[in-house]
């Protein structure tokens, strides 16, 4: 068998698909929202808690307090729970100001 520089000779009548502009814009927006939602990142859980407003802030503060005092009772001092508590406090205050009680509006 001999190799050459010729392109493959496959020629089929393939359909061409075209989308109208509103549908294309909708698909781009859906893909962008999916990437933003699933982007993860370092502070993804905290960002999700902030989007939940007052309720998310309270939950983050409770988790931080349980984590910190649970570690303290076991003889450890974790450095992240105070940071999480401040982030929760920020989410709580931001939720009160924006009127966001249980989820982003």
C-alpha cells in the first residue's frame, strides 16, 4: 500500500443545518449559563451561598460556627470557619439590602 498526499475521496450529500438568529442566541446564552453554573472554581460554594441571599448567609454562618467550635472542642483551631462566617455575614447583609430572602431573583 502506498501513501500519498491526496485527500480522501468521500463525497456525500450531507445536509446543512442553519439556525435562525434568535435560536442561536438562545443556545449561546444557555451554554454560557451552564458554564457559569458549573464553572466550579475556588469559591464556588460560597458564591452559591451568596446567591441564596439571607438564607444562604445564615446557613454559611451556622456551618462556620459548628465547624469552628467543633474543631475547638477537639483541640484544633481551623482558620477557614472565621472566613466562611464573614462571607456568610456579607451574604446575609446583601440579602437584606436586596430583598433576597431565599434565592436570587
